[in-house]
C-alpha cells in the first residue's frame, strides 16, 4: 500500500513539474512578462525599459518593442525609447544584462523613472529563456525577477535568425547539404567466399572515401526526415594467405531514408541520425588473387544482388554564414552480404564460376560538410 502511494505521489510530482516547466510560445511569454511587470509597480508609476541582452540584435529590439506596446496599452507610463537612447549615449552608459544595481539607479534618476527594467536571453537545450529584473530606483531593491521559457517554434527561430551570428538557422522547412570524409572499413568476408581454401586467411579492411548529398524536411523543431545519395568509394578488404584473393574492392551507392532528431540548439547543434538504406554496386567487384604456386591474377566480376542495411550517426554543427558547418561520425552496415559470380577452383586446376556470398559491408565514417536552409 505504501509503495503504491509513493508511486502515485512521484507520478503527480513529475507530472506537475513537467506542466510548469513546459515552454510557451513567444506571444504568450510577452503577455506573461507584461502581466508580472504590471503587478510589480504602483499606479501612475513611470518606468524605463533600459535594455535586453541577447545574441540576436533583431530579437532584442523586437521584445523591447512588444513589451513596451503592451505596457502602454495597459496604461503604464514608460520613458520614450528615443529619449532613453539619447540619454544613455550622452552619458556614455553601456547597458547589458549584467549591469549593476548602482548603475541602474543612476540611469533611473537621470530618466526620471521610479522603476527600471532590464533583461537578457539565453539559448537553452530545447528552449529559449527570457529573464527580466524590475528594480526600484529609490531603494535599489529588485522588486521582481521574471523568467519565461519560450519554445523553439518557427516564429521564434525567425525572430532569432535576424542576426547572422545567431545559433538558430531560421524557420524554413527544407534543407540541403553535402558531406565528405573517410571511412574506416570493418568489412567481413563470407565463409562461402574462401570455402575452397585449405588455409585460414586473415582479413584486413582498408580506408574508404564516403561522399554524401542529401535533402531534408523539418517536421517539427526537433524532428526531420532526410534522404539523398551516399557514395562510398573503395570498399576494400585485403586477405592474407595463398589460394585466395589478396584484395577485394568495389564502389557502392546507398539511398538512405533517415530520421534526424536535434537534441541541442546552442551553443552548437547536436543531431542524432538513424535509418535504413538500399545499397547498389557501382560497376564490378575487382579481385586480385594468388595460388599455391605463387601465380597471381586479377579479374572483375558482376554482383548479383542489392543489399539492405542501417545507418546510425551523430552530427555536430555550428552556424557559419547562411547555414551550418557540420562534422559527424556514422556507422553504416549491411544486413545481408554482397553476392557475386566468383571464379573458384576444383582440385586447384579447373576454373569455373559460381554465385557466392562475398563480403558484408561495415564502415565507420568520419565526415565534414555544410547544411543550408532553403
């Protein structure tokens, strides 16, 4: 009974916390801030909104204008913005979210205001936090601390993206990009491929060179889907031991369908990516082989199937110019092996061909690129 009651209480507490921690949209946040400012001041009081610090100059100006408008509509007396800017410039006062109470008192007396308001904004993991302080000019007492968490919806991103230094990219739904790098091969040879060998060969994968072009659609602020073309040049594996191929290499084209989840928006973007792909060979498999007598040869054989696999990755991005420069790591692997008509030996003399499983691709790719919002 006690255990059940504890679980119910825990559920209520968690649920209550989630409700109150929920981010609101920008218009609701402005209205909530105005309401709290009005409650913190007396009737017929003159106030001055001194400044708002943020990474976006456009957003700072917009939130001051919106709060000023709503306060005036609620009958609150506010120092005119042009007069405020002129006095601050004349007195050579630099206002920031970290300005001291003493400096704010001095500003208030110069402006003839009984209360002054100053604020700042900061990018959080999945929302934007707006903070304001209401300060009494006479007593230097902080009359109210106001905080609002604003959801990263399309409108909020558009407001923040006015400054090219903003960490938010904008409100467009489509994006395109490209990445390139190198892949650490972790391929494995199928047992069918060396069934005729009397030795135990050793396998070693070489470096591949992935290149990706993609387009995506933003479903929500956190979730997107994307597809494109992933080229992997030189899927390579070396085998040591006689009576078998010493090198197998091929180029592949993957067509993925991926989901992307943005976990972090600032100070950098952090995306988790997962999905599936179909892989098609580009050209033939190149084979180099040797026999027990030291003879060597080479041949190209056609693959006989399409493979199906999965992509898992993590990307980190930083806004530069109109888009994000991105670096990432991904693990690409096939569920089924590539098949081909292999030349095989019977009694080390007669050569023939037979469809056999050759290699299963696995690759750890490290890539960099650029993502641009359309």
